[in-house]
């Protein structure tokens, strides 16, 4: 698999370091070299029940490779956390002390391929290392990354560090990550590849949007609390809803201008706010602005938009007309009980079911306009 034909020894320069309870060797080396000297010990409850690593995601590994090999951009520098390895078989490495520096020589000829033995275990960094040595389609990754190498940890000690790395960290807030990514992406790329995120950001920032001032973008809430502001819904929830609406609607994609698409979605949510005024104004008492409400109404939005666009009538009042037919389909109170209650419901499947039942209550009204005329009208509204 690797493109390094004939390489017998990989030399790494390091220094001895204390890391909490362990002594290890730290330094930096080409990612491909770290890939060559190490192997993943993948947990499989049948074939390898004592294994360590999660199952490999080829997509994630490919993305890690692309990240490491992309063209350098000094405005947006890349950085990898340390690759963590453990030498299980000490016979494959020779340690040479050279003043303050320590040279680690890994003998690849002693690492026999095909016997499934793990000589140097990948405690953390398997996805970063998987394609790094190159293959028939990929060149080796020769950029330097930091490493931390342990010698002779037991399986349980190795497993303990693996658990500490992967479970004792607080996951990054999805909304926060979305916002950071959107700020790093040029608008035309954002529209082309992340239209749902671009529209959600517009809904958050646009004073004409009913979501303006209501969406928590991630990070600290201290500033909002200091100003007495309540943001009952997070960015990830609205982005998920926008994605569902765009996936559900057929006709919205006939509008090739993203500004027009944005306006029609904004009109829809303004109509929702009008029809469900009580629920919208009291998010602590109702579930409308929770995920189940946002997502079910997003699915419904795709259906309503597909009724509006062919008739050329996509104004707020027309959408209000449709939504009034579903106003009493469900009881959105948190305390509700009975057949109309949605308390306790959650998830994508439940949202689809609720949207489907509401869609059954819709009624048609007629009108006509060309898609081009409609798009021009919506673009004018955007400004």
C-alpha cells in the first residue's frame, strides 16, 4: 500500500519528556514516517475483541489526508495535534542518546506485514495516519507533525490513555463550529456548498427575519444575559431545519438565485410567526421553537412552498392562508396531553410524521406567474 519501497529504517529525532504520569519521547516528523512505523489495532468484538481503535471511516481519513496536503495559505495556517503512539514490541526500535536529543531508529524489516501483529500501536491519530504513507492514488505526506511516543505501555495503560483522550474532552458546540466555518468560507463557496448554513446565517442577521435576535450562535451566553436577551433556539437547529426544507421542496430549486430562495424561506417563517403568535412569543411554555417544532415546520414549509411557487404567490399572506389550516392540528404546549400532544416526541422521523399530518390539512388557492417574474420580484424584496 505505502509508496516507500526499499525503506528499512525510519529515524526520528526526539527529546525525553514528562507528560503527567508518563515518560515519553516527543518531537516532529513527516506524517508518512509515523504512518510507516505504526499500525492500527481496531476493536472487533468477534475478530479482535481486545482491540483499541474504533472502526476506520475512509471518508474521515481521506479528509485528514486532504487537509494535510492542501496548498499552504499563510492567512489560514494548518495544525495537527500530537500523534500518540505506543511501542508494544521493543525489539523494533533502538534508542540512541545524542546529548539532549534522542534518536529513535525503527527497523521496518522486523515489522512483518500480513501477520496482524501490532508492533507500534496508534493510540491517537489513526485517521490522520491511514493514508499518509501514500498508495496507488495518493502521494506520501512529507509535512512535519508533532508526535508523542511511549515505550512499553501495557494494553490497559494504552487503553486508559485512549479513553482519556476520547471521552474526557467536552465536544465542540455544533452551532459554534458552524459559525466559525462560515466565517472562513468565501460567500460564493458558502452558497454553492453550504446553502443551508448561508441561509440560516442570513435568517439570524436579517432584521426582516423573524429569527433575528433569537438564534444562539454558540460560545458564551454571558453577553446576551447581561443585556437581558433570550435566544431560545440554536444555530444548528435552524440549519438542520433549513436543510430539511430545501430537501423537501422541489420547486424552490427552480429559483436559481439564492437571494430569491432566501426571501421565500424568510416569508415562510414570518408566516409561521404570524399564525403561531402565542407559541412563538412564549418558547418556555411551548415546543414550537424546540427541535421537534422547528424541524416539523421545516418539512411542512417545503410542502407549502411547493404549493405557492406554481401559483406565483409566495407572499407572507398566502403562506399564512395555508398555515391557518394546520393551526390546531397539534397542541404545542409542553404540558399538553391527549391525541394532539407532541410532548416527548423528538427526532427526524417524528418531525416527518408531524409534518405529514399537518400537510393533510392544507387547502389550495390559485394564481399564476412565471418563475422568472417571481424570481425578479423576490430579488427586489431582498434589497
